C-alpha cells in the first residue's frame, strides 16, 4: 500500500519494478539503521523501558520473528482502511 502511494511501482516494466523495489528496500534499511543508531546514541530505548519497569522494550529473537511482521501488517491494514 505504501509503495503505491510513493509511486515506487508505477514506473512500468519488469526492470523498473525491480529497481523500484530495491530502492524501497535500500531506503528502508537506511532509515532502520538511522533509527538504531539514534536509539543507542540517545538512550531512549532504555529510558522508555525504565518508565515501564521493563528490562527492555525489544522482543527477543524467536517470538520477534512473528510479532514484528504481524504488527506491521496490522498497522498497514488499519492505515489502509482509514
């Protein structure tokens, strides 16, 4: 849904579609890396965890494989409907 809004997939042609998907992937990885670096630098993750009396706000590996993509799908469905 978001790719359609950003015009990534409207270029046409298999070659252009592949390039658009790779550009979207690269942008997502770059923004994710910026978020991780900023979180470690500012310590916001730890501050939020302390406020909620939790050891961390992150979900550890095995369950995170299901939970994070599931949450992304829920957000996508909610924002697509409104």
